[in-house]
C-alpha cells in the first residue's frame, strides 16, 4: 500500500497517458498539481475512478557534467 501526502509526486494514468503530478487525495477525489508554473490549467480535480495511480516518484537521477 502506498502512502500519499502533500509532497508525493505520483505517476498517474489519465486518458491512457502517463504523467507525473503532485498528488493529494480527499475522501472522494484526487487533486493533481503540475510542478511547471507555465501550466496554468492545473490543479485539476478528478474522481477516484477517472485516473489510475501507477506509483510514487522515489528519486530523480541525472548525469553530472
């Protein structure tokens, strides 16, 4: 069982497209927030049945130059 809180970034499936979004859950809905400030149409609220949570982001790796 995954634990979600306000700092969780989750991989979610929306309309058969995977994306990473900041995730929070209420009693009957899920709120997804984009980290990119240029995405002005976020946050979005979904009922729990409209999206599928694939997992939780646990790390970011990048090549150091």
